[in-house]
C-alpha cells in the first residue's frame, strides 16, 4: 500500500511542477501584462494606471 501512495505523490508533484512551469512560461510569453490586465480596448492612460497600481510587482500583490 505504501508504494501506491508514493507513486501517487510523485505523480501529483510532477503534475504540479508541470502546471507551474507552463503558467510561468505563458505569462512571460504573453508580453506586457499591464496590457493584458487592462484589456484590448484600453487607452494608454488605462494601461499606465494598471502599471502604477501594480508597480510593486509580486510584493504588491502579496501584501
């Protein structure tokens, strides 16, 4: 029974690592995230407002 749980745990860790890697790659390849967040019809002012709101980066989102 223990080998079964170990195999399942290893499989779950592989899936989690794959999902995290793909999410990281897709966010980096998508270009400017401010444009993505603001939307396709956003004005330059809207995009700058998004950049200003998130200028702290990840630390800003985690706070």
